[in-house]
C-alpha cells in the first residue's frame, strides 16, 4: 500500500512539475482542443516571402476574420462553433503575430496589412467575401474595404481600433500620459493586466496556455511596440477610411470596453451610411470571446437580412 501511495505521489509531482515548468507542449494540446471545438483546422500557405498560418473550417460563403493586436486566429475559435454552420471561416494570423512567419522587413500600417490580406485571398482564389475584424483587425478590415469595396459583401467590426476623435479609454489614458502600454506585453504579469483590461468576465485559460501566450508575447515585445507605432502614427485614421464607405456593416461594441472607448460606436456608425450598431452591456473589448453565442447570432441574423434583401424582387411601378 505504501509503495502504491509513493508511486502515486511521484506521478502527481511529475505532472505538477510538467504543468508548471513546460507550458508549451500542454499549450499546444489545449489550442488543438479549442480548434477542434470550433470546427477549425490549421493550414499553412506560403506567398511572397510570408508563411501564413490560418485556421479554416465550416461551410458556406467565405467569412474572413482578422484578429486584434497581440492576438491570433484562435480569438475566433469559440465564435466559430456557430459561424461554421453558415460560413466558410478563414482566420489568418496577421504578419507580426501568432504563427505567421516572415524573413524580410515589413511595414505594419493598416493599409500595408490590408494589401497583404488581399494578396493572400487572391492566392486562395477567394474573390467575394464577408469580412470581420476585432480591434486592430477591424481597423485593417476597414482599410481593406476601402481598397476593394466591390469584393467585400459586408463588414463585421468588433470594437475596431483607429479612431482619433473618440474619448480616451482607461488604457489609452495611461499611454497618452507616457505610461506603459498594456497592449505591449513584456512578461506574465503584463499578460494578466491586459486580460483585466480586455474582459468583464475573463474566460478560463489553463495555466500552461496562459503562460505560453504570455511568454510568446514577451519574446516579441520589441516588435509589438514597433507595430503599435506603425498603426498609431503611420496609418490613415479610421474616421477617414470609414467616411462614406457604403459597404453594409454591423458594428459591435462592448459597453465596458477599457481598451477602446465605446463612444467610438456612434462616431463610426455616423460615417458609414449602411451601418447598423450593437452595444453589448457588461461586455469588454473582445466580445467574440466573452459572449460568443450572442455575437455569432447577431452576425448571422445581419448576414441573413442582407441575403433576403438581395433576393427580394425589385420594386416595380405600374
């Protein structure tokens, strides 16, 4: 009996040590599980010196989803559980983030990123598509729609970045005063702080996955700061990109967003003649993670209303 007890304790101690000391292998397992639950598979595609990593799944018309700053395609895994029944979901890791790799020097203003996404879609043979984006990804999505409005069936903007006339959020008040930018994660404590900014009810993350994401962000902190500066100082403001943009759009914002002020919802909607807006109470900066079912259903309903309008016969005068 004592031998079995000792063996059990040794096994438990080994598991605890593995859980704490080697997060990367366990993190990959947790990410694979999240991917499968979302009905997504991983895919790599090399084009023009960039080795793209993307998640893809579902059936229907293409829905391209662009993640936010310091995020990756997995930000859309939870919402894809519902979306995949209606759309072919394509979520790339934008260059500079996630598992997409490149060797050459790149510019990271939103127009440059938008052109890269268009080039990728050309190589994938995707001409017309729905386009969604969260935070920085929403900013890039608007830049892409401005570049190629005829190719975008509709926009889905989730707390998009890039507005210069909105009030400062709690996070950007600190940045404006010269304090540390919480979006640039240097270590694990920074990662925890960023999670607090992003969510009202933070999703549960297994310890190894949280540590691996924090460590990955910390290794890339210098590049992240350079990308942030390109976005902030070398990109066309979102107000200009959105002004008069006639592409149908659903703009969703978390009422408790501490990263980008929810005042941006009205500012952006006023500039887009075909926009509808949705303000989610008790929701933070990443609604597709915090409230995936509600967010997915709102987009599916919006897309279906557009399809019904397209299918309706034209008015005839007698």
